[in-house]
C-alpha cells in the first residue's frame, strides 16, 4: 500500500470544512485528495514523503 508521511503540519480550510495534516502522521492519497491537495506538488515541495507499507491501513 502506498501512503504518505507528512514532514510538516498542514492546515487546509475550505468552504465546507477545516482539515489538519500533522507532521510525522501517515495519510492515504485519498485523504489528501479529499482536502484538494495534490500529492505530486506536496512531494516536490518537500511537505511529505512516499511510504510503502506491507499491510492495509483501515481508517474510518
């Protein structure tokens, strides 16, 4: 499974919600996309890094 570890804290504010992504926490690409964040831009800016995990992460 491919997930991303945040290297910095990010606070996203949209019309519908506010979302925090915390440094050192692991997030699925879909969680970042739900906050309208582009993973490729985050990687390029050094805000997160790619992590490959052996088992599935279940988040509700």
